[in-house]
């Protein structure tokens, strides 16, 4: 199946309506019919808000989390619409992907 890999980047401690944003995204994806997704916590990273490293205790909770889905293009667009309608402004990447099962 030809699909896309939709990656949404959030801060580990960010919240939306009282729920961790990555948990909210997983729930929203399930709500629109996406069959599965995962959230991955980074050990280090940098971006527009500076550098973040898991070795610094004071930065705990400020590391990037990538929420990732492998879906058809239309389903990715549907989820992004739900995110926008919820008022969230999140960075995302949409990459071509091929999904299969080894023989």
C-alpha cells in the first residue's frame, strides 16, 4: 500500500485541553479512524526554542516528542484538519511511505 508517514512534533510537556498534546493527538487520530500511531520521546534535540538534552534534569519535560502515523494521504489530511480546527499550531512532516509485510 502506498501511503504517507505523518510525523507531528510536540514538546513533551505541552498540553491541550488538560491532556498531554501527544496523547491528545493519538486520541484524535483514533477518533478519525486511523488504525495506529506511536509517540517517540527524543533523548536530545534542537529547534526554534533552543537545544534540549535529556541529561539536564532541569529540562525534563521539555524534550521533543514525535507522534507518527502511516496512513493514506486523505487520512493524514483529515487528521491535520482536526488539529487545525482544535486551534493547535504544530510542526509536521509528511513523507512518502510504502507499507508492506515481509514474506
